[in-house]
C-alpha cells in the first residue's frame, strides 16, 4: 500500500513538472508572437496609415491604406549614401517598412509588411542587374523566391528601369511594366546593385555620395533607426508628397469600404 502511495505521488510530481514546462513553453511562444503585434510597433506612422491583420504562417502583419495596384519600393528614389544605394521613400511610413522586415503579396490582403528582427538596411530588396537595365523587388520572407522579371507572372514583383533613369526622382514614372528577356543581349545577369561608376557612365553625370545621419527611435522591445535627410534630399521628398497623398494614400474609412466591396464581389 505504501509503495502504491509513493508511486502515485511520483506520477503526480512528474505530471506537474511536464505541465509547468508546457505552460512555460507556451508563454514563451506567445511572447515571440506578440513581438510583431500592433502594441510592439505602436508608431503613428504605422497606425495612421495601415492596419494590423493576421495571416497564417506570418502572424500579425501590417497592411497599408493604399490604392489598388500599389506595391512597395515604387514611390521614391535612389540615393548613394554611405557606400550603398539607399531607398528614399515619399510615403510617411517608408522610413521603417523599407529598411526592416519583409514584404509578402498575400492573395487576399495584397502587399503586407512582415516585421523582422534584423538590423537597419539601406533597402530591403533583391537586385538584378542586366544589360542596360536594373531591377529590384521587395525582400520576401524566407521560403519565397521570385523568378526573373521577364518570366511570366513575375513582373508584378519587380521594378525594372533603364540604367540611365536609375537616379531620377519618382522612379515610379520610369518603370518598365513588361520587361523583355530578349533585350539582355550577351551581357551577364547579376544579382547585385549596380556599381556607382556604371550608373555615372549611363547617366553621364556624377553620382554624389549623400551623408544621411540616423536618429534612434525606441520602442518597448527594440530600437529602430530613422534617417534624417539632408536639405537636398528632404526637398526632393517634399516635391513628391502632394502626389503621393493624392494618388497613393487612401483614408482609413474609404479603404475599408473598398475592401468590403471587393470581399462581397468575390
């Protein structure tokens, strides 16, 4: 009888141990999941211009209030800063979503931003350099790969412009909507950004190196860098702001109404 009592106590203690371990593991996982929630990224530039939605495999992601057909890395220009091609966005949320994390083109929500824990990047993109053309695509989450921009169905992910247009303001206006692979010629296809001297050769003008200091933005669980644009770059952005407000950004209520209509029509 005493042996049975002892064995029973042992079973109970072992069960409690597994229960505590399971509870701890669940709470740890939940904390990791909360890392990408709205509460962690409580920034006005995100809260005012988009919603947090849940997507399987990626958890809480951010959906911007933008017009249909919009895509990341479209409204802005490239500047050569600190030895790297740096994306200067004309959108108020661009300082964070183009320099951290990933982008995913969801079948229902469209393009959404997936927060990441990586360091600040001049531009979170994939590059392709071929012939007289340069292309870039939003960096996708792990496990997703894009084909070449001239392959069927792949142009939706890529921005392709002629090399001599690469440094123009509002690069959106120079995008080649249907790139053709037969224009490559015998040149190499390189998965890297264009060299500064190569761009200078094509544009027939020097590419200045811009000094862009950063400021620190502190959030509960991490810190972010935000670029402080010098006067020349700031002026380029300000010149494009009215167009972005008019043609790109959509008020919250109007955006929700549009998506409700689209949802009912499917």
